[in-house]
């Protein structure tokens, strides 16, 4: 029941609901993992290969990012042809809402993962899970960046999710992982524990070779300001302990842009007040603060279409349906 | 059908209050204007608009003129990740606050490899425009100059030809003048003193990177002469 990535959730609560995590949620997790792995794969492809040719489409996620396209257009009066791919993102969002945030965005997936690490009782989560007006701040961040881009300063990269994630990986996380591997394997190599002729290095050295060949950098990279960039990255992840997907709810300017585009989707959440038992478990598991519970107005611009609410609803009152708003209902 | 489509369109431009966009016009305009104001404050920074140039701001090859560069660069760090010599580094304030975390070459960390164009290939917004290897080898990203107070043949009358040996251009941009100088014991010795040819130097920085004077090199690359900024030049004809 506690479906947002706590498979070992408390058994008592599980029994109470008596429902298993919906297959849609598992499907969404698989898609999210695939896009996160693709992002990391493209990240590792961005190296000297060892020929002077970068890997396949290493800019793919930036190409899909309409915030990058629009700020570059405003600030430099230039349309980059590869960035026109982001029109697809916008077009789909107009009809299907912020699916991109919930299913594709690799930084969102990382936040989703960290949100699921936080403990806390269901009660605390549902009290903190609802929509708050602070969620408007991401739209202000977006307006700020668009305003400065209008007069030639493109600052969107500071908080654009792909830029933030990629920059943090490139200058902080990846070098730190390299150093960790080098130090730990180096330690084993120097100590060389073992019995008689059976030494640990017989395993660790080939393993280190494989890591270095496929994953690590040829030489330890060093960057200025990696501490600052790394601390900001850590802070962005730590904020998930206050609210699920804090970044996506309150900060992300791309999320705001997609929220504006997807404020009136045709795929809509319908909560049936007749069958709803008002347990508000949907609210406890909601990732975006979109008020999925019956009796409240669902917020399409905040919904990440993660399907958690539908999956956790014990009475099956929540459904996503195709409908044109304002036509079927008064 | 047509009616519902029309309804949908109307709802799109005038969203119902429950859509989740409960934004007041006042707050949106305020934040947008704050962005405009901030952007304007950045725009009157001395480095903006090509009024002055930071000698330490050596951008990667293919970088567009500075003003357009700051409009395009999204500080994603792909160029920093891909650089095989680790030369491309994030700025803090070298390009002004508005340029924070944009790329800069730090020649003591690495240098611009003569045969490499990777950063020009991976830039998602073409802030670093894509160049073929032959094009890139002609792009000047800066110009080297010699600090004669630190350079060994000048300052200490010791033989050193490291910068000339590493210089990658077909005709070396560093040439030697053989001179008789006095060493620290007052004896006359013959040394080769290096000079930079500003027409041939492309500012790749391998001389600065390999210079045996370890902390601050005796030959340094600054941004003057960079192809992308026609005003950042040694203005008198050479």
C-alpha cells in the first residue's frame, strides 16, 4: 500500500489496505529507471572515446528541454535546431499534463527515490502532502529566468533540472566516485589481505580494471568549486525529507513551464466522492502535492501522473480518464 | 466535438481556478520584472557588452562572442565532463556573477588538445559552436606571453626549451633568440630565450601547462587575441 518505493513498508498498514501496488506504478518505475540509466549512460559517453568523437546524442535530454530552448531563444535570439525536439515535450504535455516530470525526468526520478527514503508515519505524510500555495514559487522562478533572458542574461542553467543534475554529476559526484574507488581499491592493494596464496587483490584488481575501463575516468578529474556545486546538489536531495519531491514542487522552473503547458490536460484524475472513504492515503503518497483526494479540486498543473494515488486508494475511487474539462461536468 | 474542442481551448487560455495555477497577475509581473531588473544589472557589468575583457576568461575554442555566449550557455557542464585534459573548469566570478559556472580554460589544470574538438561537439545550445579539427586548429582562444622575471633562460640564465618543444602549431609559435647572458656567478653563458609569435600562437596553453616553473608558469595564456571577440585584440598592427 505504501506504494512509493517502500516495498518493506509496515505490515500492519499493508494489511489494512489489503491492496498491492498497481502494475502501473511498477511500469512507471521501470520507465523512470530506464530514463535515469539512459541519462547516466549518456553522461559516461561524454568522454574522449578514445577518438575525437563524442558518444551518440549526449545532449538528448537537453534537446528535450523546452526551458533551454525558450531561454536561449529569448537571450541570444537563436533557435538551435536540435532544441526543437523540446516542442514534442510541450505538445504532449498540453494534452497529457506533466507526465514528463513523473515518468521521464531523471532528476525527478532521483528526487522520487530520495523522497521514498524518508521515514515518517502515514499521518505525518498526509498532513504534509497536500497542495500549499508555496508551490507557486516555481512559477516565480520561471518568470524571473524568462525576465532576465529577455534582456540577454540566460540564468536558467542554474536551476534547470538537467543542467543542475549534469553539472553536479560532472564536477562533484563523478570525481568523488572516482576518488572513492581509487582510495578504496588502493587501500586493499596496499594492505593485500588474504590467507597464504589466496589474496584479496586477485579479485579486487580485475574488478578495478573493469570499473576503470567502463565507468571511471582515465585520470582522476579535478574541478574548482566542486564543493560548492556538490553541497547544493546534496541540499537539493536533502529537501526531499521535508516534502516529497521538494525540488519538483517548489523550485523547478522546467516543472513550472510544463505546469503552464499542462494546466488543462485531457487525461484527468477523477475521484469519486460516493465511494471515497476519506482515508486520504492518496494524499500521503502524492508526489506533486496535487490534491488527488475526493472533495478537493485536483490540481492538474501540479500532478506528476505518478499513479500513486490510484494505486494506494483502498476503495478504488480514483481513476484517470480522458475527458474534456467543462464539457462532461458542469 | 467542435464545441468541446472550443471549450478546451477557452479553458487553456483562461484556466479555471482549480487548475493549480492560482497565480496572481501582480506576483507574476513582479517576479518577471525582478528578472528583467536583475538581467539589466548583469548587463551593465563592465565585462558585458564588450567594454572590457577579463584576461583570465579564456573560453573553449568555438565559443561565440561573450554577450551571445552568456545568452546561450546553460552551465550544464558537458564541456567540463568531456575535456580529456581537465582544462575546462567552471567559473565562479571570472565572467561576472551572471556567468557563474560557465566554462573557462585553466591551463595549469590542462590545455586545449590540438587534435580534439569534443567540447564543440557536445554543447547542447551551441554556445560553443561545432568545429572541424582543421577549423579549430586555426581558432585563437587566447595568446601566450612570457613572464621574463620567472622564465629560466631570462631570469636565471638556465637552459630550458620545454614550451617550444610542446608547441603544437605546424610552424612553432615559439622561437628562440640565442643570447649571451651572465649567470649567478657572473660568467657569460649562451642560452636560448623564447619569444612568442602572436600570428602563430592559438592560445592552446600547452606551454603554460608544461612550463617547469610549477606554481605560476613563466609563460601564460590570456584571452587577448581571441578570435571570437574582435575587440579583445592587441590593437596596434604587429
